[in-house]
């Protein structure tokens, strides 16, 4: 199925040569042929581009009516007649670039909606688009071509670089952000961290949260995710880091470059991540940990101790993947032995003749 034009306006059409250039792919086909969109392999038509990144869907490729397909070089011979091949060792990435060419993000429409509230001393860069009922606080600074969606709030003193998108109902406070940062719908950045101390009487006293949130270039924060500001130091998300929806980042957390944090992950205060760390869905990390660069944390893992660089961990409590698999196998075997042991006496009883009856035959 092609993209619905009501929601995804399309650019193009483009010649195959332009698509191959955008994808960084080698073209085997008519360079001048015009295509007008992207679609899945099994439903793409003659004017559309599809992709294949493995042998699992070779049958769909052979039956496909796509005008062109992006695929690895070693599968080029499987492309059906009439379909152009765009050869790439990273077909998913190449296809993503082609799809972005046909469906670029909505460009800002410069202007301030009449219902928006913009402080007199706020600074808006050239070409900013400020939507209905948006609020931009005193002393805030936006770079060029920023888009601020309906009901979004940018607090006093916040700074965003060029080409940022703060989408509907997102809110930022105590925040310094780089270029091309995106806050998706409902994201919350810079709210007070979860810091308090008890009194002898059993009450709680809030510790003033005096830090900020710093977002590197191209950070994306998913819908309804929350990033607390620091207590004394800053909370920092390194360049290119991506948060999925419904992620919680505690105060003073620091991530390196290019970290990927999947839905419903919670990271407690003052934990530090190296570069290119991946944390899968619903994992939880306690506070004051050090997670090394390129470590990978499995779904629903409970991480209570440091993780060395490059290590894969899973389970709760988290442990190296090989250890977790061995533990799971052992528990399964232990359960099976107990089941056999419990069933043993019953089998023996079934072998004995019923009471009062003779096994002799007449």
C-alpha cells in the first residue's frame, strides 16, 4: 500500500538516477525511468520502489511488480524482468533515503499564529513556524526554521538551534538544545527531578533541582517521554541519541553519542552511558551506574551494576547473555527433573496389580 497523501504529501516523481544517487546505490536499469513513490515489496506497482534486505522474502521479490527494488548485490539475479535493481550493501538505509526523498518532513511555514503567546524578548530565527496556542517564554531563543506545534511550550531562557521541531503539546524548560532536535508530541524536557530527603518526622523535603537539560545535535525524544533536569549538574543527551516513546530519564543522567533507548525504559539518576549504547524495551537501570560504549541491554532487563563496554546483558538481575541463557536452560532442566521425580512413584503404583485380584489365569 502506498502512503496516504492526506497524511504524507509526496514529492517527485524522480528518475531512477536521482533515486540511486540519493541512496548511494548502484543502478542496474533505465536511469531515465520515472518513479513516483515507495511501497512494500508485495504491493508495489510499476511506478514505485520497494526493498529487500534478505533471502527470506525472495518469493515475494520474484512475484513483485515493483518498478525498482533496493537489495544486496548478491541477490541481483533474483530481480524479475522489467524491475530495475538498485544494489546496496545496506539496503534498508538506502531505502530510507529514497523514502525521505519522496516524503520529506513538513517544511515550516514562516509565521506566528494569532493565538500563540510569544514573550517580547524571545528571539525567533528566520523562517520559524509558531503554531496555535503555543507559548514561548521570556528570553527564549529559537534558531532558523524551527517548528513549534500547537499548544507546545518553550520555557523562559530555553535555547534551541536551527531546524528544531517541538511538536504538539511538547514542553521544554531549563533546556539548551543543539540543531535539528525533535521533541515529539507530549514530550516533557526539563521538569524537576525526583530528588527529596526525609525528615525525622517522616515528611519529605524537596531538594532544589538546580541543573539543566542539554540536548546535542539531532537528539530525538519520543512521544510522552520525560527527561528530568539535573540536580546540581546537568542531564545530558549526547548528539544523535534517540528516545522512543514513554521513556524516563532521571536527573543527572548522561548519555554519549548515538544511544538508542527503546520504549518504557527507565534510567535512574546519575547513570552514565557511553557512546552507541542500546537499551531495549522496558529495561530498568538503577542510579549511579556506568554503562560502557556499545553495550547492549536486553528487553525487561534489570540492571543493578556497571556494564563493561561492548557487553550484551539481559535478565533480572541483568547478567551477560551467555550466562543468562545457561541459567534459563538449567532452570528448565531442573524443572523437568522435578516433574519426572514427582511422576515416578505414580508410575510404580500403576504397575502393581489392583488390590484383591490375582494375576493367575484360570
